[in-house]
C-alpha cells in the first residue's frame, strides 16, 4: 500500500476534474499525499538539499553527538535493561520563521531557504484554495480563517530536521507518533533514506521516497474547519542504522489569535462534531499532549 501520488501539473489541463478528485481523495481518505510536478524548480530543490546537508555538517553534527538523546541512549545500552527510551526523539532539529535567528555560517543557506519558503507558502495557499473548492466553501475561506479573517497574520514556519544513523534504532524513535497541530504541512523529505510512516487502517505504512516530490498532510485545524471531513493523521519517523535522513517540513498554521471552528457550510444542526476555540489556546494544550490521543485535546480546549 502506498500513499497517493498526484501530478499537480494536470490541474491546468483536460484532467483538472480528475486531479481535483485525487486531491479530495488524498485529503478525505488518507490525510497524506505526494505532489509531483508541483511547480517548484528542481534546481531550487537541489540547492535546498545542498545547503541543509552542509548546515548539518558544519553547524549541527558535533552538537548532536553531545545531545541528550545520544547521552541517554548510551546509558540505556550500558544498563542492558531491554527498555526503550521514551519521551525522547533521535532528531536534530531547528526552526526557520520570519523574525527568528537563522544559521549564519553555511554559505547560501539564508538566501536559498528564504527563496524556498516563499515558493512553499504560495503552494500552501494554492492547496487551501483547492480544498475550499472541493469542500464547496467560498474561495479563500481557509486562508481567511487562518489569518483571523483580516490581514496577513497566519504563521508560516519551517522545521529542518536530520535523523542521523542510530546505533540502537529499536530502542528509540526518530520522531514519536503524533498528529500535527496546525493547518497544511508541506514536507520535502529525503529521497534516499526512508523512515516516515503514517497510520492507515490500523497499520503503519511507509511514505515512499520520491525524488523532488512534496509530501502534503493536513493538521488538526483542517480537521476542525472541515468538521472532520478531512482528518489529521498519525505519523512517525523510525530511527535507522544507516544514512542521515533529511526532512524539511513547512507549516501553514493559523495566527495564534485566530478563532477556529467548523465551517457553517459543513455543519448541520445535529452534526457539529468539533468545538470553537482560539488557536493559541489549542497550542497551549497541544504542547503538553502532542504525543497523546488527539480527541482529548479538542475536549480540553472546549472547556477553556
């Protein structure tokens, strides 16, 4: 079983209706799908790979070797207890967003990643328009909801992760299973080293690496806005003994002040499944419960 792969270029031709149906299926039945021919140049993606790999080597690798996961895993192996290291991920990670300090020692990193993020943000907004269309919502509905109805306040962040080779991959997760808190997530994953899995029909399945594809998944806020028609999906990253997995995930999330609720067009009088809340309140719950079942998060924020 493989997650859907959608040729985004066919939106502009005779196969538009078929492609829209594939996107609807990806959102409704999977919560994950891959885009090929998405309009972001291979030349730019190759530069992104290059600067992220160099940044890890020059600015991150030595720090990771001295990090808590490495130290605690070594201690666990010495104890030889057979236990798994819980509440910890085998991941080196840093975030990029407007206003934060970016890595500065890797030549071309800032310029390349700024260009890449601008392209990804446009792609995210295009996808939200297509979701609006598939759901029968007014054009721009999801974007306006994320922006708090006015202005341009939605948050767009990028998480640059590496999952280095792990000497004891059965004793720690690369990244523990979770759903994403926000809106639309766009992942440029390693095209050689796999490890990303999603939970589908009770089984973990691999998200197959495809060169220069962008993996799309929907977060908790899309689930709420669509009143459960589109679901956020559990996913995880396995630690692996070979290869340094690169993962660059960008998040188009609501403003912390945005009020999130099911779209009225998707609710009938007996079928409003999800509460109305301020996204900042949801994030306060999420940071404490990220790796726990998501349904109690909705109940907790409803009670606030």
